[in-house]
């Protein structure tokens, strides 16, 4: 087991979620991307970092005037295999704060469906921003989204979504290519949705 994984598992088993933040900062330091280091300054605003089984993956949010960063231990154990994976997960949550979508639930329209759709939109935008501007972790993204319900594949960048098309020029990706990638599930995705995916990515 790599030193990183050993430290990660130790943080989980000894119930020390703050140790994940120390690992994240160490990962960013070795990555040496100034943009990533700048994003991590947002960690200073975190009031509480904790493990929570109520969070299926990782989450950031306000509660009792505190900013919480929460991790599901099972998710971290299963999907965070490298330093870049941990960095991606933490940066993804911090970008929810940076983009202000933590406040979407403070609006008058609090329906579950609206929150669900808003979260999908923000996740797509954040994943795109991270992959294009900072770091892309194909293993993490493929494991998270590539093997679930085909509808989950919308969270994959096109080069991963369409990995069955190795000779495909991404500038020529079309509705038909996406339709083929989603195969029998296509009836659940109207053309406008697929065109929206192309537009976001």
C-alpha cells in the first residue's frame, strides 16, 4: 500500500477527518499548480471538518452559522486512490462555496427536484472547470460515473464519456455520438439534454 493510502486509511480509522485536509494541502504543494494553491485558501473558512454517514460522498454546507466539510468514510476508502483524487474531491467541494451555490437552498423555491437539478448543473460546471483548468482524474471520474446508471455519465468529460470512440475528434462530437454512448437509455435523455451536455463541456 502506498504511503498516501496508508495515511488516508489511518485518518479514517482513527476518526481524524482534519488529517484529510493536511493530506490535501500536501498534495497541492507537490502538484505545484498556483491556481490549486489559491483555491485551497478557502479551507481557512471551514469551521468543522467531519466524517458523516449522512453524506453519501463529500459535501460542504452551512449549519448553525458554521461552514462544514463532510466526508463519507466508505466513499473516501473506495474512490480516493491517489493524491490527485483527494485533491479533486476537496477542490470540488470548495468550488461549490466559491460559486455561491451553497445559498441556492435559501431561495423561496425549495423543492427537492429544483435542488436536485441545481446540484447537477453545479456539479457539471465544477467538474468541467477542474478538468479543464486544474487537474483531471480519469480513474476517479470513470469509477464514480462510468459504471453507474448511464444517466450518471453526463458528469464525465466527453473524452471519458466517449472512450469507446478512440479515433473520434472531440471537436466533431455530435448528438448521434452521445446517443450511441447512452445506447438503450437514450429514451430518458431528450436531445435538448444531450446538446446541453455538449454545451457545458
